[in-house]
């Protein structure tokens, strides 16, 4: 039960651990160089524990003493050390010593009896945790690959956006040109209106001047003609008409 709770807590905390994992050494690693697998092999977690003798003494201790003491050296050293401790009463064998022997026998029996099922159960739990880590790693790799593909697609779309931006720039330039031409037409119309106004104003002034001059001349001429001159002019006109009448007939 405790192992399941621990595995669940580890699985729940894994994204947080991944998120806060330090990346300060990432810049110092040259990813272009290949790893020297011969001189620096990758570490592999051992599946089975190391070999021991008499249930608790590591095999490495014996291998370390063999070149110096021979095959029987580690045993002689152990027996001699135990004899020395007991003979000098450094280790006193009182009643707790025999209690310890009894507890040791019970522990050995428990290990032999319940050890294999417990080990099998714990190995199964470890395999489940490891498989969850492997699945998480493979899922992360798949997500990264998907992100890479989406990034490539986004870059391809960005290239299309560049062409679209060029078309938009050309459209804006055409709109600016149209607005510029409209303003030119507006300026031309306003200037023409003002010039037409100035021309019409000059024409009106000219007509007024002409009318005033004509009226002034006519009035002066009329005022200079006497009644006798007017009667003589009328008689002369009648005479001219009479002279012209037989010719017309």
C-alpha cells in the first residue's frame, strides 16, 4: 500500500520535477559531439543485487583481500577479529547477546519465508513505476515531434504570410495612389471654381463698365441734341424713306 502511494506521489510530482529541473549545464554540453560509449559507457541500473557471502558480507570484500591474504584470509580475519573482541571482553556476551541471536534467527527465517513473495511484489511495483516513466518519456517525445511538425507547418504558413503581406502592401499603395488622385481632382475642381469665379467677377465688372459707359454716352448725346435738330433729323429720315420707297416698288 505504501509503495502504491509512493508511486502515485512520484507520478504526480514528475511534471513538477521535470519543470524545475536545472538546465544551467545544458549550455556547456556540446550536442554536436558524440558520446564516447567505450570509455564512458552509460550507467545501467542493476536488476539484481550484488553477491554476498554468509548472507550479509559483500563479495567485493573477499575479492579485495584475496590478493593480500589468500582464499582463507577473509575467514581467518573475521574469526580472529571476533575471537579478539570476545577474549578481551570488548564485546561482552550477556543475556542480550542470546536475545540478538534469537532475533537474528527469526529474521533469517522471515527473509527466507517472506522474502521471495515480497521481492516479487516490489519488483512488480518497480516495473509499473518504470513503465510509467518510460510511457511518460515516449509520450513527451511524441509531443515534441508533434510540436516540431506544427512548428514546421507554422513556418510554411509564415512564408505564405510574407506573400500576403506583399499583396497587402501593393493594395495599400494602390489605395494611397487612388486617394492621391482623388485629392488632385478635388484640388483641380476647387482651383477651377475659384478661377471661374474670378473670371465671372471680371466679366461682370466689364459689362457694368460698358453699360455705364453706353448709358453715359447716350445720355450725353441726347442731352446735346436740340429739338430743332431732332425735327430736322426726322424730316431727313422721312425724305430718305420716301426716296427709297420707289426703288423698293
